[in-house]
C-alpha cells in the first residue's frame, strides 16, 4: 500500500513530467546511488571488481550507446565492437602522447616534420577524447543510413566492424609500432590515486567507472526525454512522416550515430584501460563483442535506458550464476537460501500454469486447485534442492555450465522477441503499474 500517488500533487509541467513521478521511486533511486558511491567502495574486493562491477559498468555504457541508436532511433548496428576499438585505441594514443609526424626529403636530406606532439593525458580526458574519436568514425559509417535501412544498414555496420578490426591490426602507428601489436594501458593517477595499471586499488577503478556510468547515463536519460530524443523516436516510428512534420533526417540520424558511438567509444576505452589493462583488436573487439551488446539491449529492452542497465547486469551476472550454481557453489547459506527460494518459486509458478492448463481440458472444476497443489509442491521441493545446490554446487563440468548459459541467453532472446519485444524493462513497467493499483482491480 506504500506505492501510491495519493497526496502527491503536481503544480508545474516539469513536475508532472519528472523522471520519478512517485516520491518512493525518487528516494529509492538516490538511496541506491548513495549506497553505490559511499558504501560499496569499502566492501569491494578484487574478484567483485574484475568479475562483476567493472564488466557491468563498461557493458552498461556500451548498451546505452547502442540503445540510443537502435532502440530510440531505429537504426540497426552490428559494429559495436569496432566502435569500442576506436575508443580504446584513441584512449591509448592520448594516454601515451599523441604524435603526428612524417619524414620529408629536402635537397637529399631527410628531415622529420612534426605536426602534433602532445604529452600523455589523464584517464578521464583520454576516455572522453577516445569517445569523440569513435563519434567521428560513427558519423562516417552512419552516412549510408540516409539511403539504406534495416538489413542493408546492418550489413553496412557489420562491414565497419570487420574493417576497423583489420585497420587496428595493420596500422602500426595505432599501437605505437609495438612488436606484439598489443596495446597496454600506462599507469594513470587521479587525485594522487592510481586508477589504471597493476597498482590500482579496486575501489578506485570501481568509483571511476561508476562515475562515468552515472554522469553519462544521466545525460542520456535527459537527452532522450528532450527534443533530440523525440526526433530520434519520430525517425524510428516513421521516417517519412517525421520529415513531413519538420524533422531533418540527415541531422537526426547522424546525431544518433555520433552520440551512440561516443558512448560505445568511452565503453571501449574503459574496457581497455581500466578493466583489462591491455587489448588486442581481434580478441577484445571481435564480432562476438557486437552481438553480446546487442543481446543486452534485446533482453533489457529496446528504447529504455533502464533496460540497458538491466540487460548488461543480466549478461554479466549470468556466467557468475551458472558457474557458482553448477560447478563450485556460493559457499554461503545467506546467499544460497534466498536464491534457492527464488528459483523454487519460479518453478512452482511454471508448474501451476502447466498443471492448470492440462486440467482445464480434463477436469475444469479442479484446474485451479490442482495447479495450486502442484505449484506449492514444486516450489517447496525446488527451494530445498536449489538452496543446497547453490551452497555446495552441483559439481557439473565447467563446459556444461557455459553451454547452459548460451542456451539460456538464446531462449530468452527468442522469448522476448516473441512475447515482449521491449524486454525486461517493459515487464518492470507493467509490474509498477499494477503495484500502483493493488489491491484494487482498476
């Protein structure tokens, strides 16, 4: 009964269209932000930093960028990995010192002409500048969107993916003529604390990536709610009608590519400099990276900033979940028991639906009662079994756990594309609307 709008009066247009129209949502959001910034840094460990938090922050930023282009503007892109590579290599060049020079022969003598010779910059400036480099490349590869759309545009961005990976493999200047072709992030400090390199403490890298996600996630949320976002959505829904009412398709589509690539480029810079510390284009920024970010957007929800965060969290936590459940176990009852109850209740709800559906065709009068009995039995047994499994693990081979993860992701993608194209975010919106009315039916 606490999730209500009763007593919350709006006295202005801005208040009526606030991001959080219900006071409970507003305070819940800021409590979570306060915990994330003020409490978690004191508790984070190396494992949680490298396996959970940094992957989530990096992929959430990339998913927001792709969602701006695909979810809000309706332009399909399969070049996410390539744009992440542009951001990573741009960040590397700015961190190690940008130099543009060539040899010129004058009267038989070779002299070196220096056009630009900048010293190395800090990680924040390098990340933002790497994002700007990706934005410029995104605009260049976004030009075909003015003439083609749908499948053909997807193929064009796929070509960008392969071209950019090939370019950074062959262009020795991009990796400072290293013999291995690999780029390694130099140690960088922020307020006297190392945030890149082997000596960076977990809390410092955590706060750096969280700060980027919070600031630019907030900017993206406000951007899609303004005039620019409405123009993107008009192009997505019907580009011809949008042009008739005065939306410029050239500027709108290219701005979507620029903003999207900027976010993805910053994600690539953080991926290379803060999370991994080193990168090689074929391994780190291949086509698998593009599809993984696309899966996050599909599962989380197209056209939703919140959906980008949920999708990234889902894809990042799924391998950790399957590894601990099927192989090693979580080792703590405080984690295993709630997890077992959640899985058991989910299986019980599924059993209720299946048994009730079957009984309606055999004995309609007993459908609800039979489904409830089956659901409670499955929920109780499942909770006990999976609580024990979550504590000590099932002892399955690691490769089976990886295959189960792939099967689960594929099944969820099919489910959401058929049942709920707007992903988990739409299910969450539906749940909130029902909570605002519960226990009343209308």
